[in-house]
C-alpha cells in the first residue's frame, strides 16, 4: 500500500519557467513533509520541508504548498535552472518517526 | 565532519552468501534508517531505529536484519542473499527534534548473482 505517491515519473520544463512537482498521501497521521533532490550515484539531499500545521513554506526559488484536506503537496521551483535537473522525492513522517518516500519524479530542465 | 558514511560502496555477492552493510553517523542522531532504491519503486524503507538498542520494521523488511548496538552505527544484514536483493541501499539519520530533515549516505550498490 503506497502511502506516498508521485504520479508523474518525469517532467520536462523550459529553463526560466516554473516547475511544479506533485505528491499525494493517504495517511492523515503524517505530521511533517519533506522534499529531497537526488543526482545519479549520490545520496538524496534535503531541499525543503513543511509542517502539517502550515500550508506554505518558501526558501529562495523553492516553495512547498500543503493542502491537508486534499492530502496533497506540491513543490514549485521558479525560475527553473539547468542544475535543477534531478530526481525529486517527496517524503512524509509519522508520529513514530517513520519516514516514507514516494517513487520520485525525474525533472529535466531544457536550456 | 563526515556526516553519514556507508561501507562498502560496491559489492557483488553470490546467491546464498551473507553480508553486513555498515552505516555510521557522527552527528549524534537518534534516528537511523535503511532504504533500498529500485527503478520505478522509489526509496522503500527496510528497517529503522529510533534509538540505541531499538529497531522497527519498515515496508520491505523480509530477508534483512538490523542491529543498533551503538548510537552511531546501524547495521543491515543479509543472511542469505537473493537476486531480488540487488539494489542500491541508502542509510539515513535524523535528530529527535521537530521539523528537521534526515541526512543520507552516499549509497551502497549491491549485486547478487
């Protein structure tokens, strides 16, 4: 049972435009959500996070939105840059500190 | 500051062999996790630990065992390796405070032939 889902395996965006990555979850007990970025042959690196008591968190070009009623979060990257090309994972943490990841979305920024 | 270190980085095993993957963190983190990454499957949690001496099962624990005898180390064992365990394994650690992220190691690529 996939509790965290990323339904788009891949996404291509023109450089300078906005990239929007989506994530859905099923467990209403999740209290903290994170986005990670992964380059080939490297471990995932943390990008941005949001607590379940908030609906938006912004850090430079990256903004995460949380819609608890829809059990949906999204990551906005604007403007997109070639270095943003990577696989992006969303993750959700439950009160037992179990951290569950989605299947990932491969983002390609087209110069 | 080394962060999270995984040993080894690469390994080839024959079916039925056993091995232990070591994860070491120097950040005094309470929580540690083992994941496997497979194409199209994302990162799947194998086992995790919320403190020294405690472990818990994740999504895909079968065929693996873990131990957390020391706070800084989290060991993942394969008693009898199978080709289905060919994967990239990632370890992560995190702090027992709210709203903090988990830090990942660089991964271990395991091939079982």
